């Protein structure tokens, strides 16, 4: 089995361990191309992002790891960058030093006092946003999430789109909405059309599955089928916050992807993102 993974959170943000521990697990589990993607510093008071004063330390430590393992594993310096329209996004100038980035929407709207509504916060916060910002309309809240995602894709086009349907994280077994609802499918399909007009790669993210929050990866199988039909490139990531999560649910997800019909995934090389053949046994480098 050979894999890649470009979505790792270490102790610089909300991950648990030092970067070296993740590399050790990666090597022991067949990872052949690897990247760190701590939450980029943002101008909000949140505890899960790199502190602005640690930005340079992060770059230096990952660079040192890159050199330490240069003979055995290509390691790339990335970040998972939030999109706050008018404030910050994946293409903000301070992120040009990175080898790559993942653009993710964790905030879809603001409360009356300006506080941002985190869509993958607690269920209590999820409901508070729906009730206070969208007058109790789940549909309006979810549509706002996808509208923000389209805004990101169109106006701050990321190399990689993180967990594109993370709005389902708190949805359990359709607690708030059904993915079969016409309005939901319309919002998703409209977003896919926007993605298809760019070079953005959609990540298949297994975190919801191994954290037992979702039955399927982000995005759901029916969305994956559309991605394939629309020729939108994908990659497989685990969004690890602990070394043991580095290849979390990769084998079952590879089976799912191959059964849907995917034959290749994107990996990072010295020449940027490139497609590689992909089977149930992983990636052929
Ligand atoms: Zn994220
Ligand atoms: Zn992440």
C-alpha cells in the first residue's frame, strides 16, 4: 500500500504532537509523499490556529524535517487557510512562501455582534447560528455555507478545497437536513460547477469517518460520483490531528473511490500537482 497525505495538524495549531512524530507514522504506513497543513494564522481570536508570532517557527521546523527526511520522503510545507471575505484567504500574500495550501470554509456567516459562526464547532454553536443568523432556517444556513464556498473558489481560488461538505459534520443521520432534498443538491451542484471552471483539486477527507461523526468521507459518495463525471481532480487526505490518524480510513475510502470509478488522484511533486494511478492498493508513484 502506498499513499500520500497533505492534511496534517501538528502542535503548532490544534494537533497533538511534534511534526517528526507524524513523519515516523507516515513512513511506517506507506506514505510516499507528505505535507503539513497547520491552520494558518487568521485575524480572529481562535485557539486552533497558529499564533502569528509562531508562523516563522512553523516554517523553520517543517523545513528542518524536510531536510532530515530528504532521502526517504518528500515533505511539503503547507497550511489550511480559512476564507474570511475581505480579511484573509488562501492567496493572501503572506502565504506565498508555502509549497502548497488547502483553502477551507470553517466560517459561513457572522452574528449580529460580528462574531463568526463556526460550522464545525459544537452542535450547540451549530444551532445557535441557524437560529440567530438564519431565523431557524437550516436551508438558509446551509445555502450560505455553499455560497461562501463558491465565493472562495471564484475570488480566492485555492489549490485544494478542504472538506467541501463539512456542513454535514453535525448533521448525524439527517438531524437537520436530508442530502436528498432538492435544495441541498442544487446548492452542491452549483458549487461543483464553480469548481469545475477552475483548477482546484477537491480533497477526499476521512476525518469525519474515523472520528465517528459521519458515515462517509467529505464529500459524500453521491457528490464524489459527480466529481468523477465532471472530471474534477481529487486527492486523499486524513486531516490528522494525531500521528495515529495519518492513514485513518484510507483503505476503506480507497475501495469506495475505486468502486465509484476513480482511477487517479493528485499528488504533490517538485513540479507541482500531478495525477498518479490509483487502485484499492493505493497510489502508484
Ligand atoms: Zn478544516
Ligand atoms: Zn484540517
